[in-house]
């Protein structure tokens, strides 16, 4: 086990918010136990120094009038965690898209009043991916604030394949879709100060980026080399991804300094030791190992992660 990790894919389940979802019949996540105390024990058990926490994205099943209040409720909860345990927790603020005005106000409050470390957005909002023109003001504001944007997959829409839960396969595809959309719409070039994290190693972006880049009808004036290089500009976390087959592809593809440790706690609680074992024994340079465990996150969150 490696001490001092920074976990950038680490979920919280605010009890009042989860209970509200259950009462409304909207809670779809795995029924895992969660508490701050249990989370701190998890950090200690797995050698994690600090977790940048986030909820699962809201807004996909909420009524429009509930979006902004529930985003604020979640952000107040996670901000309080970071305030109470500043060395153990930072947080990604939840944004209430597709309500752009409410999202802009939440960015202001999250950064100026709560001290957010970044923001959380789903890979798509009711089928609209992050390159949607209506979301342009959100990216303008995030760029102005040199923000870190953590994207989390949801699903690709439609009926899931029989017997295959969305998180098994569809989540990977949804991450790939939003990565393509961000590049083809010019978001990655127009807003270079927004550092974007793709969950779960970017789905299959590292494995298939060159294949996707050779589809000229998708990319307009971008060359194959341009597409690949912009795909490499994303950050990638290792949640459920540090296997002997996927980790080499990720390390070969990502830019130096762009791979971050992720656990996917608490939903992947049983799988965390499995993937940590692969990560701890993988043949890599000391610089790569230190970067994944700590240094790359410190470069992204210098105000939160100290030497």
C-alpha cells in the first residue's frame, strides 16, 4: 500500500439528500452504507491522505424546481466536510445543469463562499453533452476561474441492454462520447484553463483515440494528430482502471502528469483492494508512481494538497 495518496474520484452520500431521494423514489445507486467517520477509516485503511469528494451527478431525475436547492444542499454538506477536515477532504461543487443561470450562481457561491476545489458535471445532461452551445457561459466562467472540472458518467440514454447494468458498459461509452464532443466543439482549445478529468481512465479513450481520430467527418478542420493531442490533454483517474491490461494503455496515452488516483468509494468498496494491488505492483518509474499517487493531484489542487 502506498501512503499519501490523493483520491480524486471519491463519492459522498449526504444522508439528508439520500433520504430525500429515497422518499421521492429517485435513489438508483447501490445501497451502500456511508458516513464521514466510515470514510475517514477508509482513507486510513487505503493510505489515502486526502480525498476530493463529489456526489453522483444530480439533475438527471430531479424536477426543475429541485435542481438548484439540492445542488446547494449537497455543496453545503461537502464544504462543511472540507472545513472540518481540511487535510482529509476537498470537494467538487455540484452544478445544477441544465439551468445555466443557476449553475453560474452556484459556481460563484462554491468558489467565493465555500472554497471549492473544482466542479462536478455529468458527461451528459438529458442527452446533451458538454459541448452543447447552451453550456458555453458555464465554460467561460470556469475558464476565468482556472477550474478543475470532474466529469462523471451517467448513461447513454435509451433502454439498457438486458442483464447489463449501465455502469458496467454504458458509463464507459458515455465518457468517450463527452470527450469526443468536447474536442469536436472546440471546448478543449477555446477554454484551456479548464482542466478536465475523465472518470475511469477515460472509458476507452486511451485505447481507441487513434481509431476515433481517423473519422474525418467527425472533426471538421482538425487533423488526426490534432484530435489525438487534444484527447491527451484530458486528465484521467484510475478508478476501476488500474488493471494489467488497461493501465499500460492509459500510461502510454496520457500526457505526463495527467493520471490521477481514484477509488470510486463507496460504490466500488469491494473492488478497491483489487485495483490498488495492480497499481502498487505495476512496473513504472518512481516519478510515474509518485505522480499518480500524489504529485499530479498536488499540481491541480495546490491550495488543498500541501507538501
